[in-house]
C-alpha cells in the first residue's frame, strides 16, 4: 500500500505548514516582548483568535462545507472515502 504522503504530497506539505504555524504561535509572547508589544490583551487576542479558528475548522459541518467549496482545505482529499 502506497503511503498517503506519496499519494497526496501537497496535503502532507499543508499539514507540515500547519504544524509549523502552530509551533510558531507558541513564540508569540517572545515576539511581542521583542517588538515592544508586550501588552497582555494584544497577545491574548492573537491566541484567542487562532484557538477559535482551529475549533471552528474541527466542526463536522465546517469540514463538510470545506469539502464542497474548498476541497483543498478539507480533512480528506476530494473523492477519498466515497464509494
């Protein structure tokens, strides 16, 4: 059986990019202090928005919408899992 990374290399790339972004999010407090934007509300806002977007993207209804209108962003590629 062929690995999914081989069958869908661009999905593997997007997942890696998403993981890198999540890792970078943990650096927001350091970047904020370095940039002189060390106020808690600004940092908290960025973290809260990223958390909310992630939660919304995890909803089954949103994933169904993504599969229909933005299939490149859905959890599975178009046609996978369909008879």
